[in-house]
C-alpha cells in the first residue's frame, strides 16, 4: 500500500489506536500538569499577598509604636523643660529676694551708722562744750585765785 491510498482512508489498526490513546494520555497529563501549576501559582500569589499584608501590618505596628514612643519622649521632654524653667524661675526669685534683703540690710546698717555717727558727733559736741565750760570755769577759778594771791594778805 502506498501512502496516498492510506491518507484517504481511516486507519483503524491497533497500532494507530494505541498512538491515539498515548497522545490522549499525554494531553490529559499535560492538562493535569497545567491545572496543578495554575493551582500552585494561585497559592504562591495568595501567599505573597498574605506576606505583603503581614509586612504592611508589621510596618503599621512599628509606626504606631514609634509614634507612641515619640509622643512619650516629647511629653517627658516638655515636663523636664517645665521643671527646669520652674527651677530657674525659683532660683531667680530667690536671688532677687536675697538681693532685696541684702539691700534692706545695707540700708538698715547705713541708717544705724548715720544715727550712731550723729549721736557720736552730738556726744563729742556736748563733751567739747562741757570741756570748754570746765576750762572756762578753771580759767575763772585760776584768775580768781591769782587775784586773791596777789592781794596783800592783810586786808
């Protein structure tokens, strides 16, 4: 038989049937392989989506924690600044109060010194006056005694 005759006829020989069955089995295996690969690809894409979602959730948690930490540290810093400012104000107020007290003490001591100097000058002036008066009286007494001594004794 030649090939031209065979092409026009359906070959139902057992060898041809087996080739067909083998080809159908290969096609079914290929379809099964494609289906299995498609399922695996979908699983990988779902897993990748879950991994991305987990990474996003983890990142969001880290951001939330960092923001909370920043807020806490900011509050602590503001509290420290307020305490420092309060301490500075208290120190300045204490310094002003001490300076005021020192000025008052200086003024009081100055007034006391001036009063004592005035009293001392007044006491010196009275003492000088008394001394001059005593000196005058002593001169008068000396003059009177001299006059008596110079008088002749028999009178």
